């Protein structure tokens, strides 16, 4: 736990200790948020916002070149090791898909019980949301359709959807958390390493922290993975193998993130008696 907190932020930056940088950034963000509410240090906050936008533009530029680099890396690995290296990646996608389906069954079952929804209502309400999430692989791009269908098809009152869904997009990342856990196990198997129970707990804690605010960032899954991989003692180059299938994994990640946000909004709306079907409120 002590390793999560930096004794010197500049040392953490130089050594690339990402988790310590994130902890420092969270603490600094809390202080700046308080200062912003008191209308203090606006020039510092504006400067940080501009730097943040510059880094987002830089990430987008890198992502434009990423397919060429990833293709070259995968071609090199396959040339040296043969097509057998793709089998673990296929197993990874199958396991991620099964885990996603299992998670969706639990989420849909919860809202059917708690919000007294029928299976037909659930399927009709989530149809467009699932299609957009799968085709865009972006929680941010799915948000407008998600908010529209949450209100028009699922009966969530506007005051609930406008609060919970945008907030969930930034903070609720169950799909990304599942991806990070499976990815870490897969990469350790690539290198013939075993994970202790303590290391698994550390991965879970790192996944929770790394998921904050990365969902709407382009390539957020790979960004979060780059935070966790060094703590396992693995080279960053190992991410290149999973980068080749990141678009397919992004489908499962986005579906879980978006459905998780919407089901959370439904549960809260049901508790607050802000959930209606047509003109009839759902029984509490």
C-alpha cells in the first residue's frame, strides 16, 4: 500500500511509476476542485485544461499511426512463433465474451426483479443501446442514444438520466475492469509466470484506479493496461499482442460499460420512484 503513494512526485515521473502519478493527480484534482468552487487559481486550472487537450490531440495522432505499428509487431511475432501464438488471443476473446454474457444476464435479471420489468421491455429498451455500443466501441459516442432510449424506451425520468448516465460514463467501467484482469492473466501466461493471490488483489486495486476517467479517452483500454503491466514486471511491448485485437475486445468493454451505466440509472430511478412505463409508475 505504501508503494501507491509517492514520496517525491518528480521521482515518480522520472521512473515512470504510473500508479503514484495517478494518486498524486487525484489528490491534486481534489484540491483544485475546491479552489475552483472558491473561484481561485483560475489561470492554473485553465492551463491544465489546455495541456490536457494537447495530450488528447497527441493521443489521437498516435492512434492514427498505431495500426501500422501494431500490424508490423504482430507480423514479426507470427513470423517468429507461427500462427500458434494467435490461439491464446482467441481464447482470451472467447472468455471475455462469455464473461460479458454472464454479466449481462446478472444485470438484466437485477432490473427485472428490482424495477419489475418484463424481458420484452428490457430487450426493447436496450436494443439500440447495444447496437450503438457494439458498432462504435465508445462509451462517449453511445451516450446520446443511451440517454434518449433510457428516457423514451426504459421510462427513466430526465432528472435521473441526465445525472447518472454522464457520471457513469466517466466513473463506471466494469467492462474495462474485467478486460484488465483477463489481459493481465493472459500476458503472464504468455511469459510463463504465475500470479500469487496477493498479486491478483493488487491487479484488482490497480484496475479500479486505472479505470477512472479512461473510458472516454481514445484507446482507453490500452492506456489503462499500460498503467498495470509494469507492476507485473512485464515489458510494455507485451501490450502489442493484445493491441491487435483491441477493437474486438472494445466491443465487449463498451457493452458492459454502457449497460452497467443504464441499469444503475434504472435501479436508482426505481428507488426514487422516477421510473415509468408509459404513464404508469413502476411499483417500488
